[in-house]
């Protein structure tokens, strides 16, 4: 059997002592699990149970039931009870995606597993029904301490188990508790620290799509009314520019950029002229990148997205919806000519031929939609070349060949 170039190694037989040690570990694990289940069954979510969950989760963070028990411990005593008069706008952000993360100095508090704040009652209410200032501040500080400490608890677990979804779900739950339980200013500080953490994560791994998804989740929360937020689209768009400049192959940054641009134009109040100028700037931006790295699939995907914004003229949700058919045809022709120039130095890159094939077909159909007779080069020559460079997708190229039979070339 193929060993993929790795030398086979013989498995050393375990000694009886090692086997016994493993059995002892298993026994202690089951005893710990049983202790948690027994105490939870009596709904005694006290300090002892909380500490037991810490021990088990360090051994097995995939045990989602134990995370739920830990939540119960927090809700039942360590965190204050949310005020009955909480604003309806203080909702958890409706965004979710799992990600991986690295530790940050923002969460350098010691883990919360053993050092637990004393349980306290609900804040004292004044005659008017509002919370007494001193008690409210004490309650807020305590909740901040608990939430930060719990966030810190998850970091070493994430380092060891970076793809464990249950750790991430718990971390998101903690962040959402900050929105529900804390004053807006205090909650926002915690979420801003999380954004800084996401930035550090992307500094270490610029193309981690999990990290980009998590960043979008955090940004959405920071923009929401529940955190007194304002639009961050300009900053986030500039952030993608920086990441792309550092690494042209950063597909996630290109994707994030594509998701921001329509909203960016809307918030700028861009008129038709500004939208046309923006389109040209983006085409130039990705074209410059293609001149540097035409073998990069990420760049071609973004370029295809930009061309789709030109040819799909019926869509109101486009970068420049007011372009005439003649303007659209001119843009596509220009992109085709620019791509053909790449063939002088890169005649064996299949992405070049595939784009020439797709854009030539799109150009002809664009003319037909505008009742214009547009002359195009025979796309069959691009098809033949891409078929030879990408034989694994023969079925797709066969389908394209059938489409070409219905295209008039003049």
C-alpha cells in the first residue's frame, strides 16, 4: 500500500505499566464525568460544580454537555441577572461562523476555572426602580471580571484544540452575554478587544478563512445598535487593501472586499460618475495583480466577479448599474485585450484561456441583449487550449462546446 513517501515505523508494544496508567486515566475521567452529572441532576450549580467542569473541559473540550453545565453555573450565580428593563435593542448579533484563533495580550487574565468571584444577589433597586449607582457599578465590574476571565479560560484550550466548534460557540456566547448584561461602553470594550484579537490572528495567518469569518462576526456586532456602533465599512475595505498588498494570493481578503464594495458605494452616496470611477479603479487594481501573478486562482476569481458586475446589466445591485450596453461592451473588450497581452509571457496558464473563453462568450451575449452585432474571435481556439491544459474537467468543456454551437461568430 502507498505510504506517500513516509517511512514505516514499527509500533512499540506498550508495557503493562503504561496500560495500567491509561486505565487509571480512563477511570478518573469517568469518575469526574459522573460527579458532574450527579451534581447537575440536582441543579446545584455551585462553585464545586464549576471547578469540576474546568477539569473535564481541559481533558475533553468536545464534550458540549459540559459547556452547557458551565453556562448554567454562570447564569445561576457568577453572573448577575439581566435587568427586566433591558432595552430590546440589546440583542446578540445575528452572525455566526466558526473560526480558529490565537491568544492575545488583551485576554491575559488568569483562567477562571479555579478563582471564582463570590456569588451575589441581584442589584439593589432604588425607589424609582433604577439601580443604585454604587451597587450597579459593583455588579458591572463583577460581570466584566467574570466574562474576561472566562474568555481567558478558552484561550489555552483553543491553542490545543483550534478547530473545536464548542469552544468557539462558548466564546461567542460569552461575548453576547456582554451585550445583554453590561452597559454599552463596557460591552463595547470587550468586543473591541476581540477585534484586536482577530487582527492578530490574521497577522499570523493572513489567508485563514475561519479567521476572516470570525472577523466579520465581530465587526457586525461592533456596527450594531446594541453596541452603539457605526459603520466600519470604510475601515474594513482599507483593511482588505492592506492584506492584499501584503499577499496577492489572499483569497479571503479578495472575497471580503467583494462583499463590502456595494455597501461602501451606497454609504458614500456615490453617483453614476463615482461608481464608474470606482469600477475602473478596481479593474486596474486586480489587473495590476494579474500582471504580477497570473497563475493565481484567487486573482482570476475576483476578476471574474468584476466582469460579472459589468455584463449583468439587468441587476440594480451592481457597482455601476447605469452603464449603457455600449459602455459595457467597451469594458469587456478592454479586459479581453489586457488578458491577451499576458499570453506573451504566460502561454501555459489555463486561467488565461478560461477567462478569454468566458469573456468572449459573455461579450457576444451582451451584444445580443442590446441588439448589437458584435464581432468576436472564434472562442473555439480558447476552448481547445483550456481543454488541453485542464483535461480533468472534460465534462465541463464538452458542455461549453455545445453552447458554442449556438453562438454566431462574425
